C-alpha cells in the first residue's frame, strides 16, 4: 500500500490520479491533497477520500476549508510553505504526484526529490527551470523520478531497462538508440490560415481536438510551446545530445512518442488519449494495473499521419528548442515569460501571436547568469516575469 500525496489535486491530472486510485484501492491510499484555492472541490475530495492532510496554498482558502469540513472527517487542514515541505518529506509519504501547473510547483517537487521520494513528474517546470540541478539532486538522494507526461512516459516505456534505470544519465548511443521522436498533435490551429492567427480567441485556443486540459496547457498546445517545454524536459530526462531529439507532428495523438534504434527499428507506445494510462504506469511501475481506460481499437483508429513542424506557424517551438541548446538559464527565462504571456492572452490583454513576441523579447533582454541553486532560479524567474509584464504594458 503506497501513501500518495497529490500536488495539484483539484486539477485534471489530480482528477485522473484519483480515478486510478479509486480503481486500485488495495494498492494506494490518498495521504495528502494539495491545491491552491479551490475550496469546494477540495471539500468534496476530503469527504470522499479522507486524506490525512489537505493543504491549501491560499491561507484564506485553508480557513474556509477547515470551517466547512464535516464533523468526523479525519483530515487536518494546513497552509504555508513549511507545512507543504513537511507533507512532501513526511516519512509516511511514499509517492508524490507533482501536478501543480507552472513555476509554483517547482519548490515542493524539488523538496520531494531532495527527500528521496518516488516522484511522478507531471509538472513540466521542474525540469524546464532546473533540469540539471533537479536530476543531480535525484541522483544524490536516490529519488525515483518517473515521467507522467504522455510523451515522456511513452518514450520511457520504449527504452531498454538499462536506460530506464539511469534516467538523466543514460548513454543513448551506447544502448543502440539513434533518435527519440517526440510526437505532438499540432493543437487546434494546425491547419488554420496563418493570416488569421492573430485574431484567435482564448476559447478557440483552448479547444484542443484530442485532449481535455486546463487553460494554460491548452494555450501552450495551440502555440506548441507545450511541445517545446517537453523537448526541454526530454533533454534532461533522457540525456539527449544535439540532434538525438526530434519533434514529429501526429494529429491523431494515438502514437504518444517513439524511440528509433540504430538497427532501423522504431518502437512506439500507442493508446487512447487518456492521462490515466501514463499515470497508472508510473504509479505501479514496474507492474501493470487497471487504469480504467478503454483499450485502443485498431479498427476504429483510421489513418495515422505525420509531418514536420512548421516554425512559421509555431515560433514558440523554435524558441524553446533554441533555449534548450543555450542551457538551463535560457529555459528558465522562457518558461517565466511564457507563463505571463499566456496569462495575459487568457485575460484578453494581448493577441495570440503576441505570445511568441513576449517570449522572444525576454530571451533577448533578460541577463542570464549561472544558476547554482533553487534561489538563483527563482530570482531569474522573477526577473523574467517583470520584463514580460513591462513588454506587455508597452504593447498596450
């Protein structure tokens, strides 16, 4: 029986994780749930799952939740950075699902890795902002890091065990691997007339053809920044060298990613687009459990198509790939700028095509110095956010 703490319990990944737990009640117990300010959702989860701890990042939300919990509920409500650190490092915590979207998830995820926990990584920013430091810390602490993102999980499943056992430090070439092929759907604007992209609305950007996701990730999918962030993640997870990592557009989202071997073989991981599959794989690894997902019906799949990414349509993808080559400092700046840009687009303050302009400006403008600690990373993150906000104010 694993005690599981879910960072981002009220989000879509949190919901999928809880679904897997519900399907496997003898294997997992909800030990702690963490959310920002969604009191009503957290209250319902506490009543249903009776976790030992419910942590609200927002202090006022924590007070409201505490007041609304019914008598007899065993859950203790906490708030504050110290209490969150205590939860993810608790000796009774076995597994931490890291699913808080954005830079807010970096510190608790890093704390869990530092404590040597089994960390199921659904938070992109942990590796985008601190990839080198993150993987070095995992190696030193003995933490087990398992990738939840459907693409990285697919790659992981297609790799030989000796590579899986050396995540972050594997030698792909020595194991006969020539390329990692990272697939992406292309999002809702794959075939949209380029001249109309600037007029696309938040609702249109969030209307993903295959996946049901939160607004931030949906917009990132529309710009393909999501794939750019995953490109950066893959670089650190699988220790890829230049030219070993490629992005392939695959609109149907049936093949979640592939590994190409030196002998000409390509191994692909396939399945219906449902996050419960990679979540269940990570939670039970190296075993397989019931995820509640319908198996892929090849007679209904139809055509599978592939194409190269068009960087004139997806400039954010190119920026991410360039930042990845520059290093951890550039990817930290890019991530921070993009969070501010997407937030402003969703609020109706900038156009869809302005997102790439904000990101490009920050990469060119923010001074990047060597990052030796989480504090250094957070300082650079804050500097990039201020630069992005100033640029957006100038646009308006």
